[in-house]
């Protein structure tokens, strides 16, 4: 199943704050996930009451996202020590 991908404004802001090297690493890994037949196979479902359903781990960074029908909605992209704080 092919998913469409969209980014929420906080995720775009998070990505813009990253260094160019980290930004490129995250971009390459996200493209890897998007190209797969089932990108959710690589995701971990979040059990705590976070704002997101799933996460991908990319080095020390976490990409939080939801799945709505055939769309992956990227909610946040943050360092692991900051991402789960409210």
C-alpha cells in the first residue's frame, strides 16, 4: 500500500532547526521508509498517551507520526531527550 506523506507545521519547524548534516540523514532515512511497501513495519507503535500513534528512530532523533487512512502525517522530528516531554 502506498502512503501519501504530509508534514504538520511543528514538524517543519523542527526540521528547519536541525543542522544540514542531520537534516540530510533524516531525509535519506525517511525516503527509505516511504519507498517500502509497508513503512509501518519499521515503526514502533507508541503505548503511552502521546500525541502520536507511531515513531521511527533515526539515530538520536525520533519522528512521531500518525496514520490516517492512506496518509502518513509527520507530527514532530526531535532529539530523543526532548521528543517525549510536554
